[in-house]
């Protein structure tokens, strides 16, 4: 709202409330140095401040989004500004250019030409002279909006093509390097081992190969105080955020056990440089840390800040409580009897009463932040620990933008360990373009098919030996989940629903033998899309499978089946002859293709010499291409036939060896199941006959 100044009941001046919006885009970052980037933002602010002062407007806020695209509608400070406009607290939004506000025509129409009019907000730009209260600038605004959007679209297409080329050449194009690696200082598209954490990857692979489970590896890494990949990235200044993870949600207080990160930050948004900033910080309402939380200083940004702790009482520190507020008198951090300086990595004693900070100088727009790792091991009284900051300032009019963020500390997880174990990057291969987005405006992630991904081998130094990596892949593929008692469900990942093709999971309570029931996963997850809802007893299925295996073994040892095996052995010899003949045919076709290449070259030379007219050459070339394509197709089919015969041979060999391994089986175990069975399909129960189809797919069938 505007501020009215009255004299003798007459309005003599109307002061407009203006907010300044600044933005620094990715395109600017490519063009400017680090020093120029800082100057770019400052220059935008100086320009807008001077313009507002000339007009006599009151600046009530400065909103600054760095490293955000103009087409991004999720810009945090942009949306904060929009909320203030909607509340009626803003008269004017002032920008350097319309492109600083947005490069998206949809956003421009939505706010500048619609909602801002509804909210009585005036939009003005200094450079391109846009003013949404003047009709003559509307077309200019729309034309600029279209050209800006076209520019973004062209830039996006160019970037996509550039990335595609780089990926095909084996250059790394990801925004965040894989854990265990870092960018080569001499080539940002090349990965080199990170000396700090590369050994962690080797440890993960080694422990899994030794038999440790995913969860156990994750717990061991956490217990050894090795930072999780996300915490390691954040510690090194990464801006990576995963909003789908609940742990990113900020807490107002700590009230449950666990490990948390407490981040305290403040930014100077005043016109002048601020000096001698002091704070006192406590947990909950004016009480000490209560010996419940263990604190460790883990990170500090800006070397101008000093952080102290004290174990003295408030009275000894000249701190008192008045009108439900803390009052400070002569806080002297130089007194080493009262205050102890904290460095990064220092743990605070459990009897700490409060924390104090001192900043000698804080420049405009600069930010200071520091982080504590807080561990709450028990909270039987269900206390809520609020982190309170109380600033002491020489100037009461100075407003400091203090922010306190409390979040869970991200730990190692099973999913993270499994992802690393399956990633080919650790054997020196780059598999990129696994995902993409719909467009430069729609950032919805699309997962690409495997054939569309770009894989280049031996692009960088491996962290894991290939033999170990393939050994781990084999174990991952055969991984089975343990039951609560630690035993393995021997039919795990073998039983499937005949109706919906989902796996049959274990369900219900175990009996005295450890057996329970199996049911379709669709039923267990309560989606109820599958009508094969009736469970089957584990003991019943075991009995059926055991009988079927013994029936096959009995047939094998009968004379007629033995004769069949002998016939198969004869057939195997026929297979071998077939492979020899196919290889001969392939060799003949290869020679024919080479001769056709020579023939085509001579045709071309004859045409150039005038011995063959162009029409005849075109007809002969067409015939050549048809013959060449036919021969190539035949070679491809020959290779498929050879592979098929080899598979049949191996299955025949395995079948004979397998049947000689067993004569009769009394009970099932994991090894027997893996030897005989590929899959078991459970059909829907027929209510009339009370029977269901159970189909077993054997490993040795062709």
C-alpha cells in the first residue's frame, strides 16, 4: 500500500513502496568471471536503487535469484516477491530488464499483464522502458517476451546437441560428478578419482563380495562416521537438492532421537556495511542445552566470524531475562574464563549453556552461515529443543535476516549402496543420457530406454577391478531377501502370478517349521488390480515342486528316456555339423560381398570414363544394393542360427549332467531349486473344482 503524508487534511505526497528484483542467469555465468558475476548483481542493485531514489519511491525489499533461468517458475525469491505483491504490500516491481523478471511468455502474461493489474502492482524496467500501466509498451513487452523465449528454446536445442556430441566422445556432461570421482582440473569433462572418498567405493564392493548385506554395509559406513554421498556433496558446496526426500523438510525443533544438522545463516541486506555483530544462541526458551544434545561444529562459511561456547550460568555471563527476552550486558568473548573459541571439528561439552558469535565486518548482500551436527540419543520427557538466536546490534534500526534450518543428517542407505554396486562408472565406463526432460520449460524427468542411452567404455580410471565388479553383479542378480528369523525363503524370486506376472511374496505367520503362505504382490500391496487373490500354502507348493522334480528324475532313469538322451547325443552331432556348414556359408557370403564391392567400384569408374551411361549405371547400382542387403541379412540370420544351436547344445549338456547329479530328492533347498527351476507360475483358483494351474518352467528346457 502507498503511504500518504497529510498537511491540513490535504494529501501533499504519495510515497510508493517498491521492490527490486535481481537475477543472474546461467547464460551470464558462462560469459562472466567470478569477480564480474559479483559486480553484475551489485551493478543491477545500484542501478535500480538510484532509479527508485530519483523517483522518490520507498524500497521495501530486494529479491535476488542467482543461478536461475528466466523460464524457471520455481525461483525461491521470485515467488516470495509474488506473494508480497498478492498481499497488497507492493506498489511497484522494478527490474533492470523484462528478461531479468522472466523469459517465459506465460509468466509475463500471467503476472505483468494480468495479475499485477488485479493487485494494483506497477511493473517497470529501467533499460527497455516497460511499464504495464502504459498501453503503448504492452506490444513491446510481448515482442520482447517472444524473442526471449525463442532465445531460450534455441539455446536449449544447441546445448542438447552439444551434450550429445560430448557424450558420444566419452566426455562427462553431468551436473554432479559420481561419488568417488572429481572433475579433472585440466578438463572439466574428464573424471579423476577423488582422493578423499575413492577408497570408500572399493570398500563397498569388497564388503559386498565378502557376503555383507546392503543394510549392514550402510550401517558400518555410518558408524565409522563416513559422510553419506549427499552430505559429502553439501559439505563441498554443492547445491544438489532432492525434494522427494522427506529429510529435506525443515523442522522447527528437535523432538526425536537421531542426528540433525542445525544451520544458522544471516545476510546483510542493508545499504551500509555492518560492523561488530554479536549473537547469543540457546536451545529452547532461555534454558541451557540440558546435557541432552551433543553438538559438533561441522562447517563455517566466511572467515570473519568467530564462534564461542560457554558452560557458565547466565548470571555469570551478565545475561538476564526481562519481559520474556534475553538482555545482555558487557558480553566479553575475550574473557577465556567465560568463553571458549570453537573451531570446525570441535565437539562441545555436554554442559554447555549457550553459544556466542562475533562478526567484525559484514559487507552488503554477503551471507554468513555455520552448521552444527546435533545428536539426540534419548528424549524420554518428549522435550522440544528450539534453537534460538538473539542478536546484539549497535543500531536498533538494522534488521538482520537470520534463518535457522534444522534437518535430518542424511545417512547411508541400502538404495545408495545398491546404486553404486550396479554403476559401470566404477569400472571406467560412462553410461550417460539415462534421463532427459520434456523441454526447457517442462522439467519433468523422462527415463530413456537402454538402447537410447550413450555408453562409452574406458573413459577414465576405474576404482574397481572388472572381475570383482562382475562377481558383484552376479550376486546382485541372485540376491534374495532374508526372513525375520534370518533364513532364506528358498523359492524367493521364483514364484510368479500367472494373471498379472507379479512375484508371489511370503505372507502370513510362520508355523513351527518356518513355513507360511505365498500370495500375489498385488494383493500384498492392496492395489487389488489382480483377481488372483487366493494365497497358497508354502508347504503345499513345496510338495508339488518336490513331486514334479522326482517324476522327472524317475523318467530319466527309465530305458526309454535313456534312449531319448542317446538320440539327443546323436542330434548333438548333427548340430555340430550344422554349425560347420553355416560357418562355411558365412565365409562364402563374405567373399561374395567383397567381390561385389570391387564390381561396384568398377561400374563407377566405367561411368566416369563414359563406358557406361548414367541410366545403366543407376539400374545396376540399384541391383547391387538389393543383392548386398540380401546377403547382409543372410549373414545376420546365420549368426542367430549358430547362437541358437549353441544354446541347445549347452542345455542338452547341462540336462544330462544335472540328471546324473540326483537320483531321488527327499527335501528341497536353495541349490536344488536353482539347479532345476527357472520360474513357477501360480494360476487363479477355480472355486468350483478348488484347483489351480501351477506351471513350472525348467532350466533345462529348450
